[in-house]
């Protein structure tokens, strides 16, 4: 049964709901939201939850009538049929129906689908929207009902149909070219391309060595130690790559060691910094990833709970934040007033603003009528709600609360000081920064703002405690994280606030992308193959500018500046022609592969088929004839190879077989006995000797493959020993710390994996 709530939040009395008494029916998406809203409504209101979309395109067929103006066919999913029956029963007794789904395009579409199923008089069905689930917002929405916005609905329909046309029509092409089960997505495929191209940049990058000269100094007046870095040599500012070898660095270090330094210049500057803008969907996902380590999906799931309502003891369910899918940085007048009052009370008037601070949205296609993500009540501090939230929910609420309230706090006053320390032809620069007045930093701290430097006077002497050269290597652009990928997608105009998190989770679930142990996004072999295929055959689908223009077109539909069906027609015409051309090319390739091959049993023509291991030749008379053979040029699958291994289950001999993950041992009595064993692939050093495990000193390092088909290296005594590396060990001891093996990073960088060592060497043969 569908969840039904009255003002108290309890299941309503069915005799009241289904009896002759007329009431107002409010429909939302989730039971949590329904329960929270019901607290603010009187006994004349009943609140139901639809549990999201009740209608969608069918799963088993295209569901779009291309010949009839791209008319979609919507169906009620099986898991929603009972819910729809319950809604219809209650709706018959309602004097007014209020559709209160979320205020974005998706929410508008859910309300539209509900209106179609209810099939009631338009005067009876109204639409209400609100940006936060508070009593004031709900009552204000009830006083200002409106009709459904077909512009928003059509924008959502256009996106849904575009994605269906691409996914449903392009996926079979991938099946024929790569393997069955693959799927293509309009936005997801572009995101995968970004990750694939970044990984190729990383792999192709050749590090360049450079050195810096760094020193620790002691002021004579107070004996305080501080840091400085070589800034000029012979009155010439050194760029990053100026010192490219150890010899150059050693020459300078030798020249300056045990030499006196003097302070030749001291410069002090004051500056003011303003707080960052309140959160949008994109910036919330980025900051939650950076500060809290949350994935985009995790961040949005927590934010959804905070928005829909959290039980706060005797206060009942309360919506703690405003709607979390937004690209605007606007803040309501009510919040500005309330936050100013809170800041004055909690921190003092010197921390409050005379005039509220406003921000301008920079993202493409932003909807300024919306509002930023903020707490629904700034006086509801993280400490007051902490007893009612779990640890992760509290962390995100605190981040949102601090960021939003800090926007209305005074600027921070900083004092920056730089001192030039000179010895002969060398000039070092030491810098420091002091927070004079913390302002917004009191609530939203930044550890980088404070850096100590003692008071230094011009012409005074300082002592160089240490002068040393430090080796560095240039590094490629970092691999994407959830945060940086969301930022890149937003900057490129790909996707919108509601799509970032599901896009990332989808490409991971489809195993096109995976996260490494540092939560970076890496392409899988499948993701790389699919990307290369789409770039070659369907460049528009994965083109950044094309995808961005499509998003802009969807925005124009939402704003009433463009019709949705002409957009679909303009896209689908060229896409369909191109797809058919590519399919014909595939057919020609397959016919050519099968040409001249006849069945080894019945002499019938052979055709190309695709299976879990790729393409193969099969008899055209299947299923009457089941003969198959590898494609020309492919190696035949090896026959089971006898071994001396004994099956640990039945004591029969074991044979060596080859599966989709490589060779393995199987009982010769299969299928009666299904025992299998991995074949250890021992990792050796350059002399061909096995590499001993550096942890247990007993086992040897072997090559393994993860469930996601990624190679890693671990001790063969697992699970007794859990030592593992993502990068291949070399077996060469570290010359710096003595750790028993270095590892290969990429093609030419050798590093020490031992924590705290930091040894790096570039191979000479590359």
C-alpha cells in the first residue's frame, strides 16, 4: 500500500479517507517528504507519496514513435501499479488535488504523469512548488497554486527521448563491434571519454627532473626557525625548471653552506578576502568530495535526506536544507535577515554585514529564479541537530550550514609579509601570512590562510641552519576524482545539476570506469574500447561541443525559446542515416570474415556470431547444427592440458584450461567435480628470480586480476598476508631506505612504495 499521512504523520484512517468526507489531496514523491509536509497541514489535507516516477518509457522496446513526431509511449511500471490504484481511490474523494513534487524539470514531469493518470478536471488539479520544506514555504505554496509548466515538461521529455534514442539504437552496434551487454549513453559516453583521454595524457607524460634549493633560517633576535626558498640567482628570478640537475643544485648548496645571510628587503601587504559563494549542486559535490571524501552519489543521497526531513525529537520531521538540485547562488531575503541576526548574536556585530552580500552565478544555463543550497533555518546549528543525525549526515549538514552562513559574515583581514635573504649572488625569499581579523574564517576556516614568519628587520643578519637541494619531477594533470570530473563537466556545459551524480555512478556500475585506492576515476579496458569505437564511428555523440550545444537547446525548450519535437527531428535524422551506414559496414566486415568458410559437420555456410568471449564463426543451420570455430586469425581455444596437480576435493588429476580471465586449473572430472584453482603467475626481478614479499618475508609476489579485470600484485600467502601493490614490483631494493622492492609507476618512473621514503628515479633507457 502507498504511504498516506495526515497532519500527525500517522497512517490515516481509511474510513475517513475513503468515506464521503471530501478533503484536499497532496501528492509528493517520497514517504519521508510526505511525512514532513503533513506536519504543516490541517486535518483537511491528506498527503500521499508516489515513490518517484509512476510512468516511464517501456524497458522492453524503444517506446518512441519516430514516424509520428517522436510521440512517446509511457507505461506504468509493475512496482507502481498498486500505488497508482491507491492514489486513484483517494483522488476520487478529494475536492482538490495538489501536485507537490520537486520544482525542477524532473519534478514537473512526475506531476504531469500523475495528472494524466488521475484524469481529473483541470480546475481540480493544481501544481504547487517550494524550495524548502518548512511551514512558511508550504503555506505560501498553498496560497499560490499554478498550472503545470509544459515548457519544463517538454524539456524533460526531450532529454528522456534523446537518451533513449541514443542508448536503445546505439547499444546493439556496440554489441556487434565489441561484445553483448554493453550500452551507450549520451552524457555518460562523453564523461567516459574525458576519463579515457585524461588517462592517456597521464600514461604518455614524460617526467622532467628539476631541483629547488630550500633552507631553514634562524632569526638572531629571537632564535625562531623559519623557511625560505631560493628565488633569485645573480639578480635573475629562477623559474621552476631553472635547475635541472643534481650537480647544479649541489654547486649552489656548497657555495652557500655556513655562509652569513642578511635581510635585504621586508615587504608587508594587507588584503581582504571574501567568503566563497553558497553551494550549488556542483560545488557541493566538489567540496564534499575534497573535504569529506564523499562520492557525488553519496553526497546527493545524504542531501536528499536532509531536504526531505529528519526527525528532531518532539519537533517531528523537519526539512533541514533547501532543494539540493540547483545551479543558482541566490539566497532568499528571509535567510539573509535571519543569518545576519544569528551572526550578530553568536559572534558579535563586528562579524555581521551592514548590507547583505550577493553572488552572481557563473555556470552555463543557470536558472537565477532558483536558490542556492542552504540551511532552512540558520539558527538550527549543527550542534543542535547532532543528536538526531548519523555521522555522515551531520558532516554534510555542517558543511552546508557553515558555507551558507559564512557568506553573510565580514571579510577576513590578512597581513602578508615577504622577506628577502641575501648571500652573495643568491637571494632566498621567505613568506608568511597572519590573520589580523578572522571574519568569515571563524566559521568556515581555511588552514592555508595562516603561515608563520617572525618579525624581521632590513639589514639584520640571519643564520642559515640548513641549505639543501630537493629533487622534483614534473607531473601530468591529475586523474579525475568525483570533484574534478563534476567541475570539468560543468565547465564544458555537459549535463546539468541533476545529472552529475547519476552519470558518475552509471559509468562505474557499467564497468566503464573504476575507482582506485585513492578514489581516482580510471577507465577500464572496456571503457577505453567503447570510447575509441564511438570516437571513430560516432564522433558527434561523444563530442564535447556538440553535447554542450544539446544541453543549451534543452535549456531553451525549458525557457520556451524552442520547440522540443523539431530538436529531436534535427538530431535523429542525421544520426539514423549515419547509424545505418555504420551497420552496413559491420555487415560487410562480418560477411567478409565468414566468406569461404563452410561448416565442418554439415558443409553449410558459416556466419559471424558474438558471445561472451567475442566474435566466432557458427553454422548458419543453428540450432540443428551447433558447430563453431574461431574467426580466421584467432587462436583456437586450447584443449585441456594434463598437469601433476591433484584435485583437493576428489583426488583426481587437474588439467589446465583457459577462461575469460586467463589460464586456471580445473578438475579433470568436471562437471562431476567443479573444483578450480588459480595458476600463480610469479613476478620476477630482472634476473628471473621470484620477488619475495616485503611484508611477511615468506611468500612470493604474484600477479592477480581483480573482479573488475584490473591487474594487481600481491603475496601468494593471502589471506594470511595481505601485502598488495597496484603497480608492478621490480625486486630492486630501495637505495634510500632499504625497503626490499621498488615499484614501476607508468612506463619510466621507479618509486619506493615505503611510506615516508619518497625515493624516485627515472629509467635511463626511456
